[in-house]
């Protein structure tokens, strides 16, 4: 068991950036540089991305804490998500730190999420260190990127001290940083040196009463809930009596007394048990099950909690319900409404940006964006859940009697050859172009302001239309006047009118009608969607029909029927394709599109 000691110098810093600008890779290199920070069993690429979905998608979803010893300092480092859908993570962890490393890609420059994370940091009066990353990329224009970043600081009303930011140049991938472009490229230490020079020492007074705020929750099989946060004042030791100041279900202040039994600091990727911690430390506390994010833990004599963390409200919702398809219960083990309710209630304990409304037999789940909902659904299916989810819907507001809807700023990089149809589609979806520029000989960048409704289903469109080469990023701008109807999906569904296993013969004759999502010998049921029609109307089809056998041998019957490979939909693509009268059936093994009402005759009567 160890202790930081009250004379230990501490620096607390967060790494913030747009998606894929190199935050997690940078922390990897810092951990590897600081001897003893990584065990061999943890030595892998992107070691800070701890769960499977993060590693598969190459994004950070949950904020992570780590700490390294460098020279005479303990440097606490927090890796934050770059995607705006996980902004709730960014907002709360920034309260733990005194400064931020802002990573900006030397080729792409500032992007929408750069603006989002920087705005949050500046609002909290954090000192910024600019790191121009990926300087080894071809075609970089470092001076132009610095100029654009400076302009962004001005747009976000940074104060004089914040605008006077130091600049470091780096290639996190290659493990080096330099203070000047002419410097020798050796290792990552120049970034650590700038942190020691520019980041203020962790503040607070040890003589003041103990004050701690929870910013992150974790769970340990043996210890239960772990509350992670920063000690703002005073000190804490094992055996201390403390007071918890939180909120009850009605939003009123609640108080309770507790005794500290387990206390941990961070070192590399590990939690290290300690007997005491001091102001400025970022620690994990075990043994207080009622404590949740934003709660204050303090000295028994303190009566007022720290200011609670404010999170921007959700903008997109989906309805989660029990899977009631003919295939229900075949592939999952958690299938009841009680299972789903318990899982969603558990999620909102740690995810402040999520809202859940219990409708009895279903649940409306609201989040910051489609990606956040998709990650939740993917986690649930991997845990063994079966459920049905509806088409994503935006969350409207009414202000002074006027209907308001969320808007987003969208930046798209794409090959110029495909830009015409993509721009046409953005305009069709009520988008308003703000900027169009050539970023290379073959690629263009467009910046649009568009209703969030217009983005639902658009990500799949751009991937298809740009042959997978287009990239889209967006950021929430705020609520604006409702802009009226936006055109829905332009293609109808191909709906199975029979149950059984699909046949090659039937699919061969159907593939000219549209785009198929399934191949031969796939189980289907009545009302299941097997593809999209070329036309805008739904079409009932029979995908299980077999060729009738006769005694007459026709010319060409010996030839094998050639099927076009079906389009395999990801979870997000399936969510994008959904129409208002459709459901996505989610199980651990399958994703199936279906009509809410399976029976065709009843569906027509309902629509009439």
C-alpha cells in the first residue's frame, strides 16, 4: 500500500481532439516512454481503448484515467472521447483537470469536434497546449493549421491567456514530439516537458475541509461500485468518516454518512491501493454504493455540495421494446421487458447524457446522437439481449409557442467526382451550405448546417455514394425553428409474404426488383424485410418459392443460377434504413428489418 505524500507535485491534464486525431495513440506513447507504466500482458495497440467496440471502431467512447511519473511529478492524464455523441464524458472529466492538450491533425486542421471539445475547455477556463499531430503525413500545411486553430480560439471568445497557447509538433504514431520544426525527432518527452512548464500545479488547500466530486463510475466484481474523481480540497485517509451530498429522485439534496474502506490512485493502466490521498489527486473510492456521478463526498462538517455537472440534453430518441417476432427467444437469453428495464436503469447511472422514459411495455431512450444509441444497442446484443428498436426520431422542443428542432454542423470530406449527388442530397434534406473548398487534387470538403432530422439515414447514403471514401463528422449547434417536412426514404421495402428458408430460385427472380439484404437458405418470416424495392412503394414478395419440377427438361435448366451478393447491413446502416412503420429486430446473432405489423392485410387496413 502506497501514499502520494503531501509534498508530491501533481499535474492534471486531459487530451481533447476531434475523432481520429490521435489522442489515444498519444497516451499510448507517453505510457510506453515512462518506464514501468505497462505490463507485458497489457502491451497492445491502443491500450487505452479497453473494450471491444472501442478497439473495433477505433474510437474512444469512455473517458479513461491514467497516471505517469515524470521527473519529480505525478502527471494524471485523462483520455476523452472525440465524438460529440459522447460529449457527456468530455464535459464531466474536464472538471478534474487544470489544462488540456488539444490535438489537431496537421493535414485536416480543426474539425467540428475540435470546436466542440475546445469550447467546453475554454468555458471551464482551462489552459490549452496545442499539439499539431501527424506532422509526418504527406501534404500537411502546418502554418495554415495553426492559423485556423487561432481563428477558432477567437471565434470561441478565448481570453488573452488562453489565446497565448504554446505549440508542440508531434507524430504520435512514430513516438516523437518537437518544440520547433527544426529540432531533432527523438522521443515524446518534449510534450511532457511542456506539461511541466505550462500546466499549473494541482490547486486546493490541504488545510481546508475535504471535498471530492465523482466524475466517472466503474465497477469491480469484488469491490462493487468505484467512484472516480478529484480531491479539490483537504486530504483523505482509510478509515475517515465522510458525508455524501447527492440528489434524491425528486432532485432534493440528500445526505448520508460513510467510512472510507478502500482508496486507489492510478499508475499507468493500473489502480494502486493507497492509504491516503491529498488535494489535487485523482482517485477511485470503493464501498459507497449510493454515490453517483456529480455527487460530492466531503468532510462531515460541510453542508454545501460542489456545483453539479451540467450536461447538454439529448437530441435523438429511439423506442426499445421486447422482441415479439416469430423468431423471438431463439438467439438471446435476456428477452423480457424486465431485463431491458434493468439494463437501461443501470446505463443511466453512469451515462449522464442518456434519458429513459418507461412506457410500461416499451422504453423511449434519448441520447446525444445516433452513434451513442448504436453503441448502447451493440453492447446490449453482445450481453445476450434480444429487443426491437424503432426508427431514430429527433427530440423537438416548444419555445414561446414555436416548434423548435435540433440543428447540426456537418463537415464532409469526399472525392470530388462523387460530390454532386451528395451535395444534391444534402440540399434535399434542408441543409444549408456554409463552405466548399478543395483540400487536395481529388478531394473536396463541404460544411453544412442541417436539421438533425436530415442526418438520419444520411451516413449510409454517403458511404454508398462515395464508394466508402467519404467521411462525415458533425456537431450539435442548438435548437432552431422547425423547417417543415423533410423527404423520407425514397425506396420501398421488399417484404416477405411467406415463412421458411429462402431459395436460390426465388431470390434470382427477385434481385431484379431491387437490392437484397439476405442470401439463399436464410430463415425468414411473414412481414420480414428482405431488401429495398427499386421503386418508392412497398412490395410483397415470396422469397421461399421453389421451382416446380416437371418431366420436361428445358433448355438452360442445368445452368446454375447466379445470385448478386446481398448487401450485409451493419447496425448503424440498419438503423438508417428504418421507416416509421418498421422495427429493427436485434439479437446476439442477427439483425433483421421487419414491419411493425407483420400481417399484410391488417397492415393495409391500419394504413387506410
